[in-house]
């Protein structure tokens, strides 16, 4: 498209292999094995009782794609940069919605995705193409078995005629390409709840996605509490859990875009419009919190907007170089995504086999005033009763970094259960009990800016600067005796040492700002 409304107007590296389970008592030790970190696309062809989104994410893993240009002479990251980054699904958004040289340079079975299908433009409700037409070209059809997600259009306001068109286009894709997840992406506020419910029931997408860049115009969130992030994830989670018919019987997946560009400054520079002078670099804690919060809420889809170098057809978005400098050399921001995508690969076998059960917020304090951070409009303050079967009773945060005047920041809590209906092949021995594995994720949600937001190498909002020590009180769920932490670097299971206090038990963990830890009971 030639112009981008809303969002557009602003602009792994874990080796495949197995790791033995640790400390599982009795005969369960032999059964609970780790599957490879690289998922198995062969599962796509097996019979399944799971929904399309669940089985596809199990087969392909959590997604963190990145918008890159199609082939045709303009810059895009080569195989070396792509592999270094750990992104796992190049997303093509310009004509011809394909990049053969890049795909041919990547390993076999590399997933790929498409945005702005089927015409590489926004969709005009008055000029919609034939929804039954096959829009995948011959090169795309040759790689169709690896096509992960297809986003039809991008950021169109709600429209009844467009919703009906989506229904026909999605149904055709489901018939002809049943292992591709289809969706449309919305900017914040484009669909109200009534419109979203109509869209889901009528169009029958596989997932819902949105975009918002939380530090645009140098926005400051009091106490490092990015409440809009909680509210938007909460809203999309609410609709995804309610599912296609609103009754919870057919839940679907959800996710959001991550940031691949510099943001607009708070004020004009030299009298020029800020949108032409994007200079704001997000910090490490800001860069990580979006992804870890999405996972804690149960989201499975992330896509980076976008990995470009230089302008395309005069578009001014691309001046905000972020992952690489003007010479294509990696910036520190790329290295941060490399680390984050390592965590994605490590957590993926577990999170794709878990379904969100509850999300709560442990509020921190605003360092300047001592007041509690703002409440969320979509999720409640954490309470053990929110999910009595998770075994999680309380979380107390202590700021052990250098930010927020020493006051504690927020902690996000997400709880999970094993997906119902997994076959033995789909379960792959990843969870200790494919029918009943309680789990929870704790995210240090203290995310603050660097001291100099215009310097890509500035400090002040790093993961270390925003570290928090979490003291966690648990009560093992019925039939469970051991707690395990997933190692975010290799996916191995680590036994958690629990100190006893009567029937309750405690442990402590230190988490960097914006990052989270996943725990499973066995």
C-alpha cells in the first residue's frame, strides 16, 4: 500500500535436540522426555482432535516473524542476518508477496508468512477481488506446505461487506490450504467489541492480531507500568478465549506486532514534523516486555514491523533504521531480539501445548510518588482464587536494579493448563501429564526508557537496570509434588528448590525487566 494508517503512520538460536527431564519420580521419568526445540511439520499431516490453530502452532512452534521486502533488487536481510536474528517466519508484504532468493538460502521447511494478501495492498470494500481465486503464485505454491500465516489486508476499519468477503476468502483457504492460519490485523480501536464478535462469528478466522507501539512520541508509563499493553492483550485474549461463537467452545489464537523501527520523538526537531525524524530507540526492557507479556497472556503469534533499510517508493517509515544501521551492520537492538528469540525457541514446545487459564497483575509502585501503578481495565489484581488449581498463592517483588527510585515494578502472572485432546504424537512427551499439567508464567513487567532515548547504545532501561527479585509462595496442586522451571536458553527443565512453611512452599527468582519465567508442576 502507498500509505499506512495508524500503525503505519509511525512506522533461534537454540540447537535442535533433546534434553532429559530432571527429577521426575517413578515411571513418569521415562515417559516425560523432551521433544526437539525445532517443531515437527510432519504433525500437520496427522489426524487430530485439536483445533486448526492449536495443531498448527504445535507443529510449527510459536511464531515471531518479521516483515521483509519481496525480491526485486531492494534491501532485505540475507541468510546470515536472518539466522543470527532468530526470527522464524519471514513475512512478505510487497508485490510479489514472495522472496525466492531469501527462502532458497534458508533451511528446508523454514516457515514463511504473508501480510496484505491477496494483492499486497489494503482492501477496499468497494473493489474486492474474487475471494475464490487462487492468489498464491507458482513459487509460493511450491512452498505452500511451509506457509504459516496469511494476513488478508491490514488495518482496514470494520465493514460488513468486507467481513462477508473475509468469510469467503478464509473458507477458500481452509479448503485448499488447510494448514495455513488466516487472519486480518487491526490497529488499536478499529473494531469495537460488537464488531469483533460479528467478525469472529461470520468470518471464522484462525487468530486475531493487532498492532500498537507503546512508546510512540516518547510516552512515559508511570512506574514502568505499561498499562495499555495489559489492556490490549487482555481484550484480544478475552475475544480469543470466547472463540468463534462467543461461548468458549471454539477458542482461537491471538497475538500482536513487535517493534522494528525507531519511534517518533516527543517534540518536533528543528521545526520538522516528528514523523519524519524518528529517533527514539526503545530500551532492552521495553523491547522484551511486549513479547513476554503476550506469551503470559496466552498469545502465540508475534510479527516484527519491520526489517528494512532505506526507503521504498518514497515511504518515510524506513528512515527509522533500528535492527541494522545504514550500512546493514547489526545494532544492539538486533542482538536483543536474538536473545528474545532464543527464549521463544526454548519456551515454544511448552507454550504451544498449553492454554491460558487466568491472567492477573501484581501492581508495583510509581517511584516518584510512592503511589500504586494504575489498575488495568481488562485484567484484575492477582488473586490466588483466580486460578485455584495453578498452585500459585502470592508474588512479592523487590527492585534490585537501579530504576524507579528503588520502588518495585509490576509483575504479570499468567496461568496455564495442558491443551485438551492432544494425541500422544502431538503431546510428544513434552508435558509431564498431557491431560493435567498446571503451569504459570511470571513476567517482570518493569519497563523503562534508557537515559538517552536518541542513543542506540544508551543505558538505564536494560534488563539488568530493571531487575526484580520475586518471592513466590506456592501450594502444590492436588497430585503434584515437584515444580520445574523452563530454562529460557535451552528449554531444559530445572527442578525448583522449595523451602517449606507448613503446607505452603516458597522460592525466589531474579528476573530481568521485560522478561519472564515459565514453571510447570509434576
